[in-house]
C-alpha cells in the first residue's frame, strides 16, 4: 500500500512510498542521535540566511526559538519521531514547520546531503573528544596499578616463553603508550572532521548568495587562529566518507590494543600464572562448576575488537565502487560508526574498571621472576665485558644452560669448576650476573626497564595524566 505523497520532496510524485519502502529506507531509528548536531547546523544555517538577506531577522529568530523548543522536547523524550518522515533531518524540519511558518525557508540553499555531512562532522568532533577523555581515564587507572606496584618484577615474554625480567610497571606502561597513540589518532580524526560542508548543497552548491565562512565559524569549524575552514569541493564534501572510515579505524585499533591487554590479563589471572586477581564485579561464575571464576569482562574486550574491525570493514566496502557523488547506500554509513563509538566507549570504561579493581599477586610474581634462566642473556653480556665476542658468549651460555639441565640444578647453582670448564673467561664473580637488582640497574638506556628509566617514565606519565 502506498501512502500520501511525501511532504518534503513529493511534488513530482503521484503516489507516496510504499509502507515496505518506508520501513526499508528509514534511518530515523538510528540517526536521531544526530538531533543536537542537526539543530545546531540549522541554527547556524538560518543565521547565515538572515545575514545574507535570504530570510528576515524575525524569521531567523522564530526558527531559532522553534528549534530550541524541539531540542528540549527531544532531550526530554517528548518528541514524536515518525518513521514515515525517513530521517532525523525531515523529522525536525517537519516539526518546525508545524510551529513556525518561516521554517519553509530553512532549507534554502541546503540539501540533506550537505546537511548530513555537516551533522556527522560535528558528531565526529564530539565523539573523538569524548573517547579521548575515556582513554585518559583508562590510562589513569592503569598508572595507579603501576604506582602501587612500582617494585614488582615479572618475567617478560617472547613466544610466550620466559625471556627477561621487567618491572610490571614497564609492562603496564606499554598499555599507556598504545592508548596515547590511540588518543592521538582520535585527535587527528577530529581535525580531519573539522571542515564545514554546508553550502555544498546536493552536490553543486547553490546559485543563492550564501556565506559559507559565516556558517563554518558559527559551528566552530575553525583553525587554530579562528579562521573558518570550509570544504573546498562541493562534490567531495557530499560523497566521501573517509572521516567515517578513519574514525572506525581508530576505534578498531584501540580495540586491538585493548584486546591485547585483555589477553595479558586473562593469562595472568590463570592458576598457572596467577600474577593478578581480577575484580569479582567483572568476573562471572559457572552454573556447573562451583569453583570457577571466569574473566568474562576481559574475554568480551577481546571479542568486541572483532566487532570493531567488522564495522571498519563494512564502511570500506560500502564506499568502494560508489560513483560520485551521493548515493543512498551512504545512509548505511551511520550504524557501524555509532556502534564503534558505543562499543569503544564501553570497552574503555570496562578496561578502566578492571584495572581499578585489579590485585597484583606479589608473591607469585616474585617466584616467577626468581628463575635465573631469565638472566642467561646477562651472563652472555658478562662474557662480552670480558672481551668474548657475543656469538661465542651466546654459545658458551647455551652450553652452561645445557650443563645445568643435565645436572638438574638451577643455572646459578652450578659450581665454579663447572662453569670454568665451559669457557675460560668466566671469573669467580660469574654468579653476580644473577643478582636481579644489579641486573635491572644495568638497563640504563632510554626505553629500557631499568629503575632509573622507570622513574623517568613514572614522572612523564604522572605529568601527562595529571
Ligand atoms: N538519511 C540520509 C542519509 O543519511 C540523508 C541524505 C538523504 N539524501 C538523499 N539524497 N536522499 O544518507
């Protein structure tokens, strides 16, 4: 069944869209979250129309009052969204038209194509600022765990095999580095979003005397010096979705980083590692096995990263092969973006909460890091300091490891005679290589896990995170 011709574009139509078509093509169920940006855009646009003499100041003021009232209705949940009006833009415009006759002039020199592009750019600027805030909150929670456990050492791993000792804080600072780059990426996305498309019209601008710079300034699309930033090509402005893709990519990458942190936590919380205990409030039990405490929150962090990657992929495929300029396919650009925003927000909040409730098992960490094999490389460095070429030193220490295995003793429990038989350069002080504190103190270079460097990093992060 077809309904009455559509109010905003129905002029050339004998019949309105089928009910099925309306259900199929509506976007108001998800794009209504753009309402605050849509209203801001319409206020700036109508202010510009008044300045350009295309509407009167009285009309402008009536439009502004109407939009503000609609904004309040939406905020308080009183606004009646209508699927048959397709999207957020037409819902708001129609509601305004019912209140304010001048609303019929609001769409002068504007298309939904440049309108939605503007709404989304305003949305991205807000979303990025929001996520950057969530990232800092998660970073602060991680920093607190590092501070509380400054002196804790753990084995560092490669190939999930014990490799060399590191301070737990050094490992946690990896997370801060990852997240700091994620925040930088969101700042870059916000900067790319910071160009005003309004005035691009459907694709080719308008013949009316508009002032794009005025609108851009009114909406805060300005550079560092306050100069307006307007998109330089009308067709590009309504057709590209690269900012969407960059935003989804930044979310996907943040998700991958969080997923790797989650995997560390899952592993560390096993009975086998037992380096940490996750907060009860973020774990679940088993309906069958009474002893179980499962790290579901961390597992979901890992799982959600797949979804974030899927959203990025959806957007890439959506845009690929579309002819210029706008095509309705592009309406499908919003659900993946909103989902990435919401899920990344949740992930960052959960990450912060897990670290806030995280308990470090110092005894287990100390036992694991006491493994002298972790300092086998230090023993090779000992030989290097005695003038042995590294390749030869590496080989000799390999033989020492083998000997210890044969004798079934720990590396540092071999006798001086044993060790001397492997390489003549070993002196009586050979076992000093296994002094963990001294070994850590030798790691002095920038970026290394020695205590002096660690102190520097603590200072840096405390300053950065306030
Ligand atoms: N809801 C539409 C979207 O998000 C708005 C633009 C509609 N433009 C059009 N030419 N039908 O893409």
